[in-house]
């Protein structure tokens, strides 16, 4: 289970950076997939994806990016 958790921790770190970039683009008026609200909601879901989350660390249960 430890290798799966390590993969999920790395994935979440990458997603948090990606979300920050998307929110910055929204703030700057650039077009991105989804709305600022959807990205903020997704950020909350990403932060909640940790050891006590339902389905963790199954990568198939990860939060999905706005599209």
C-alpha cells in the first residue's frame, strides 16, 4: 500500500500546482477549461484526497479535473 500512497502524494502535489496555474489564468481573464468556481471546487476535492478519503489510494477514485 505504501507505494500507492507515494504515487498519490506525488500526483496531488502536481495537481495542486496545476490548479494554481488554472486559477491564475482565470484571474487574468484567460480561457481555460471550466470556470473559476469549478477549479476552486476541484482544488478543495484535491486537498481532501488523502489517507482518510473514501477510495484512497485507488487512482481510479481521484477527483476529476474540470473540463
